[in-house]
C-alpha cells in the first residue's frame, strides 16, 4: 500500500503524500510506503509528510518514501514517523525505505526527519534512511530517532541503515543526528 502508488516499475516524480498510511495484514507481508509500497523504477523529488504504519504476520517492510526499493530513489524527503511490526520476525523499517533491495539499487540525496520504530522478535532492522541496505546510500541525512523493541540478537539498528548487508553494499557521505535505541 502506497500513498501515491502501490507498485511501480516506471517513474514517479514530484509527488507529495500528506496522509497517514496504516496497513495491518494477518496473512501476508505488509509492504508500505509514503509514496510507493514497492518500486522497481525511479522515484525522484517526492515528499512524504504522513505517518507510515505496517504490521504483517509474515513480515513488514515500511518506508517514508518506499517500502521496498529495487532501483533508484533520489532527491526525496520524509517527515512522517515510520512504524513496522511483525511478531514472527522479518521486519524492516526506514525513514526513506524499508529495504534497499539488490546490489544495483541506490538512495541518493535524500533526507528523513521522522522517527523510525521497529518491533519484532527476530530479524528486525531499523534505520534513519533504510532498514536494510543491499545497495548504495549516498549523500543522505537523518534527523529522526531510531528505536528497536521486543528484539533478539538478530536485530540491528543504525542512524542511516540497520544493516549494510551485501557484498558491494555501500554508505557514502551520510550523516545522522538522531538517537539510536535498542
């Protein structure tokens, strides 16, 4: 579920979401984004001002701009708070995107001002820009606080990314000023 688009393989440019988005699914993964839930295209110059909440029994992937990014997010900003929850584990929440999925993905020149909260017993990842990064995060900043709760040793939190997980995953020239709590 996305504020502008549920799933995109194309281009989303210059869009703004001001509404709150709430998803609570009992049988599926919840993909939730302020602009787009799942993107395999390009998202440019977009802004999210609404809160994004995703709860899923099989997983939750939530982000201020995009739940799961498979391509490019540039020049975007999010001000809304992000909340992701999955009691069985596998939850990813980020100020810009929940999961930057794949080695060719990029998040560049983006900023987050919202708080990110991740709740899950296992494999819970929370970050100011991305919960889980497998690609590149470049020239981004986060001012929001990052909180993990009800987690075990498989959980990771970071001011920019909860985990930088991949052979060529990279974080370049980024800053975070929020508090990180686990």
